[in-house]
C-alpha cells in the first residue's frame, strides 16, 4: 500500500557559494516526478486525443508535507515539456485549495520551450502549515493532439491528474510515474530531513506465521548526510516491534530502496496487522520535517491465500490494422505468465462477433479499437504488451477469493460449474460468476498497419503484408449467463473457507474444432463491477477431454458425490445436500 508522500527536490541557494546555514535563503521544488522530464528512455510522453480543448495538469500537496514549510512562499510553478515544437501559445500556472476551485495564485508563461518552464506567480502564496491540501497546476489550450504531457519519477495517487474541459482523470493507475510538475517554494527549508518516499507491503494478505515484507524508498531531502538510518516498526501497539538498519549512506538528494521483514508469529490468525514505520536518524537526533518520517500500513493475516489471475477483455476486429498490437500483446502476456494471465478477444465487425458481449464492451472503450479492460477496473487501457506487462507488475498478486471450474458436454448442452471460496466473511455482498467460451487457432483476414516495418517491430507482423491471413487465439464464442452475470450466483452472506457452487446449462456455441475450445470462469464483485478472480480450462469432459468426468450424469454440487457421507451443521447425516444450505464433508464446509 503506497502512501501519498512527496518526492521533494531541494535546491539550496546560499549567499556564500557552496555554504549551507540555518539562516540561508533556500528554494524547494515540491513534486512527485523526482525532477525528471520524460523522454525516450524514461517515463511516458503522451497527449490527450480528441479535438481542441482546455487541458489542466495538476498535483496535490497534502497537509502532512505542507506543515514542514510553514512560513515559506509558493512563488511559482515549474513544469516540464518533453518535445521541441507544437507548444501552446501560453500556459497559466496556479495554486488552489481544491482541484476545481478558484485560483488563489496564478501567473503566465508566453515563451514555452523544451525542458523546464517556470511560471512566476504575480504574488506569492504563504504556506501556513494548516492547509488541508493545496493543488498545484497549469492550464493551456490544446489545438490538436500534442505529445507534450510528461509522466516520470514516482507513482503517486496525488501526482497524475489531467483535466480536459474541466473533467478530471486520475492517470496514476497506469503506473507511468507522475506529472513533470513542481511548486517553487522559497524561504527556510529543513537542513536535516529524511523522508519515507514510498512504503508498501509486497502482499496485502499474508499467511499467518509467514513474514510481512515491506519495501519502499527513502530520501535525504537536506544537506546533512545520514549514514545507515534506522527504520523502526511497531505492529498492533507493541505486539511485534523491531528495527531495520538501512545499509546506505545518504548525502543530500540521495535516494535508496529498502526491504524489511517483520515476523508475524505473535499475531493471531485472521487478524489485521496495523504497522507503523518510523524513519530515524542513526544518532537518534531530531528530524526537521518529522511529518514525513512515519507511515501507517495494514495487512490482513489469513489462513489461506488465493493468487490473482490478470483478466484482459480486448475489443478487436479483422478490419482494424492497429489491433495487431493487441494480438501481439495478448500472445506475449500469455507466453510470459501462463495461467496467471487470461486474455479474451471480443470481436467487432467480422465473423466472430458475439452480440451481447460486443454490445456490453464497446461503450466502455470510447477511444476505439484496440482497447481493453483489465480486471474490469480502472477504465479503458491499451492492450500493448509493455502496458499490460506494466499493469501486471503493479497488480496486487493476492485475490480475495479463489475459483475452481469444471465443464461438461452433456446431451448437446454445455454444463459449467464453478466453486468459489473467500478468505474472509461477507454479509450483504453481491458476488457473481460469468462463463466465457473461447476458441484458439481461428482463421482471419487481418488488416496490418505494421506491414513493411513501417512502424517498427511488432511481433513478426512487420514482416507480413498489409492484409494477411493468420490464425488468432482467445476469440470469444459465447458468454453466460450475461456479461455482468446473475445476481444471486453466490449467496449474499458468505463464510470464509466455504465452497459456493454455481452451475449453468447453456446452448453450445458455434465452434470450429473442439480441441481448441477453452472455458473461462470470472468471479465478479457485482457492486463495483470488478473481476476479482478468473480461471480457465481446456478440458470439456464429454467433448474434448480424454475421458468423461462422472460419465454423462449431471453431478451434484461441487464437493459431493452420491457415495459421500455428509452432515448438516448440527451433525445430522444427510442423504444429499439441501440447496443453499451448508453441509460438512470430511471436516470441510460446502454449499450446493
């Protein structure tokens, strides 16, 4: 879990060259980009597609950081431009107390250039240290799609806000870094100032008895050098305490990563671990900016872990020459991550359209094809391999539930059964199960805009003609019972560790070869729409599996066969499960 802590670049300006003193005039640049502007080797350069529009770029400065600069003045805004031409005529810098509030301070720069551009305020804003937050930003008129927005440095939920015609979008979920945007602060700044820049557990769920691993970054924001600083930890008000010595010497502006392990043997099973980290000077002395030396984190201790599968639902079509990079993206992700990645190609305008799936997905991809949803959260994304791979690297590897899948072909029908188990109890929930039939190695006449190496390498498509006959994988053939599932697929009240079964019998969709079919089960949170887990199988018993499972008889609920001995929760033996009621088999709970 990341805390919104600023990366602060301090530039010390002294009346005596190279000298620092408590009374020296100083300048600080507050932002999240670590003083970087994106280019071809770091960060992300982009623009906002569409017609002429007013754009706003903004970052949020929280109160915890502002208090260290009480009495200092914000005298302007610095923002970075990553290319050499195509700039707006002018940009207005501003300071606000809310994202869309009135400008308290502003200034204009009419000579924009590549690199850092300063916008001086017509009058300074004095920081009181009591502000809840301040928003720092620039506004300019976009006449076309100009790739002049720079994302670099540290990811932060406070550092990547872009507005178009007054409508704001948070770009932090893309993990491109933060906007090349900084507030110019003048006054006295700390001379001894260590900062926790980022800190997060490697897993938000940890098996009881396993160590809690915390990783992050610390930085020295001021002139005094810190040799082997200390990070102290406290879990649940003293249940577990300890200290970690960071093996580094940090001079002014130096940054280093850390990784520490906290033992959990003394923590109760299924408890929440509330962790406080405190960054300390090795000599035990005071820090001039203590507000950014402490961070609170939480992880849940659980008895069983479920590892998350990344689900990508991509809009694509044979007519779409750019969709080639989506074909390559899904192919390379599947090759790299195997069962931990599931891609589904939802087609438009060709022979593989699935009407209800297509009609649900297309409105969620307003920028057109190719586009995709990742785990049905975070809005529209691009299915390029680098972006999908980046998302996977930042995705929480632990899921709140697991799901198992069995598929049978019986009397011309497809019988899909899923069993879901959760790591914690829920009441008044709305979990749902969706099944998708996909097929591999389907022929298609694909438009290819990468032909002749016109746009660089693209998974071999650069060596193919502009119209190419190929075979494609992961093509959606059907979705049951609907793209958003059926309310009540899983009871509203769920108990941790209990298996909840859901079964549908559906018409077999059109397909070419049985051996190329796969079925995907998606576990949805019906309240948020997020796909919290997914799994798939290429075994359809009775159709393409080596042998039938339980012959051709439609089986009982997951976890039960007619030969099993089962009991209700009061210990009475049952002949068979009661629909919707838990039963016990071999000491484990199940639900039909």
